[in-house]
C-alpha cells in the first residue's frame, strides 16, 4: 500500500493555500467583519450586564409568560436563572446568551429563507443536502482552526464556528415544514387569487410555523452546546470554567459549571418551546 500513500492527494496543502489566499486578498474585509461583530457583541452584552441581574431575570420571566401563558413555566425559568445567580455564574451566562443570541439571529436569518427556497425547489435541496450533512458531520473542532486564521481569537471566531455548525438545523426544519403544507390549502389560496407572496405569507408560513419554531429551538440548543468548544478559541462564557476544570482535572468545578449550562438550557427550552 506504499504506492497509494506516496500518491496522497494534497488536500491539506490545497486548503492551506486557499486560506492563505483568503487572508491575503480579503484580510481587511475579515478585520472589518470582526470589528462590526465585536461591537455588536459588546453592545448586547452591556444590555444584559448593566442592569441588576434580578431585573434581567424578571424580564426573562415576563417574556416567558408572554410567549407561553403558563405560570409553571414562568416559575421553572425563574428558578433556573436564580440557580445560576446562586452559583455565581451570571457574568458567564450573559456572555453565553450573547453568543447564542447572535448565532440564532444569523442562523434563522439565513436558514429560514434558504429552507423556504429549498421547499419550492426540490432539486436545489437535493443539491445542498450533502453540504448540510458535511457541515454537521465534520468535527466541530475543525471549524475552529480556519476561524482563528481569519478572525484571530475571541468571541467572533466562536460565533462564526457556531453559525456554520448550527445553520443546517433551521434549513432542514423550515424546508420540512413548508414542503408538508397540505396541497389543498395552497390550491384554495390560488383559487381565491392569492399571489405567490400571499400564499407564502398567509398560508405556507403559518402552517409551517411549528416546524420553524422547532428549528429555532434546535438552533438555540445546538448553539448552547457550542459554548464549551467556542471557549477553546478565546470566547467568553460558560465554556471557560468547563475548559478550566478539564485542564486542572477539577471534577467539582466541571460538574458545577456543567449543571449551570443544563439550567440555562432548560430555561431557554421552556421559554421558547411551542407545543403542537
């Protein structure tokens, strides 16, 4: 088998050459993107950290009641965030929530339109399906290497890596929801003279809303799962104490920070989940 190894396809060298070309050609553009995202992250983080923590918890509780109209869920969300405060992880939690917010904003902003287009263009969906599979199959640690090359260390590379990993979820679920809209509904709309935009806005999207919200929920959960990995490239948040515990073999710190991540995940899930 030596002859096969000697004729190795230089995939790594090609990729390295490609990233060298990107940094040489578009270095200023990546610096500008890094500055814009950093400023946005800092601004949103200030909104979460400037008021007293209990005020933010009360706002989360109010948002939960507005979305769910369920007092048990309000109590559960409130208890989860009070547990975070009790453990002394509020600052790290706000940093992770900021990363999740921007990841969700970009993923849903890009994924939902692509999912809608894919639902109306089955050939297009079949074309991008292998790409979506690859995006979720490649180990997430691999994404961190080019992000460091392009953006350095900090919150931005963690955000971009999270975006790449999470994006397939809203695309798949939006495509599924829109493609499963009953044909009778769309035909009825067309019979009454609805345009393509009206059919999409008033028939397809309302019918696919539960699937789209499931995509939102999955986007949030997957983004939260990336906080530990993002910490490896300098992103602040709940992943930092987990990485510190791993480096120092500190089981108590690891479980303590891990349970805080679980509490945040439960709170976000109960706050935004849509029951069918």
